[in-house]
């Protein structure tokens, strides 16, 4: 819901009271700080990583190429470490690690499920799975990039290190998916046409 009462199409929205409080003569006063926004976004990505942990084994089972299956399995192991790092960041903040539902990642993962259903057994399945996985990676890269920058702004050096490690791993995973697509998956998908 937007401040003017209309519906928002935001991927992940924050309640109006989270960001603004009314009543100021100059419009809206910012009520919460960057640290509050940082924590809320941490909750968002924690939820996302936990959902991704559940989705990766399904994607591995659905994939036809062995290198893609192996890539999904490897990234599941990495994702477990990503969750552990997020829990460490929450610990640095003195807060309990708790996720927050985000329709954005739910929608991205739902699209991946649709690809698995619609292209099951088709030569284009792996190309579709890679596309879905890269949508997830790009979501994660934007979240971790933002969180890292905010942690820098907040002087949270230990959090910066943890978030940057995950950010770098997400970028490597994205590149690995592109390599698999270029090496085989896209050609198989074209030949089916």
C-alpha cells in the first residue's frame, strides 16, 4: 500500500509506518533509520535464502545435464553457509535471526516451478532452469550488494566482510550458470525447435 492509499506493485514492500510517520508540516518525517532498513532487508534475504534452500534440491532433480545437477547441489551447500553468515550478522546486531515473507522471491521461485512443470522432459528444460536460477541469483546479488553498502555506511566492518563473501559467491554462481548455458543448455534448447 502506498502512502496515498493506493495499492503498490513493489516486489517487497515495507509497511508505511516502517518508513514514514505523518504529521510534519513539511510532508513526511523519516521515522526509522538506515539501521532499521538494514535489519528489515536482512530479514528479507534470510527468508529468501531459506526458501532457496528448499527449491534447489527440486531443481537438481529436475535438471537433465549432470553439470547442472551438480551445480544446483553445490549451490545448495553454499546457501547453507549463506544462511549461517546471515545468522552471524544478526548476532552482531544483537537480534534474533528471523526471516520476513517477501512476495518477490516467492514469485521468482514460483516461475521456476512453472518452468519445471511446463518443460519437463523437453530439451529446453535446462535452459529454463538456468534462467530461473539466474533470476534468483540476480535478486540475491542486489540484496547482498545493498546490504554490504549499508553495512559500510553503518561502520559494521564484520558484517561487511560476511556479506561480501556471500555477494562474491553469488556472482560466481551466476557466471557458472552462464557457462553451462553457453556450453550446452542453450544449444540443446535450440535444437528442439
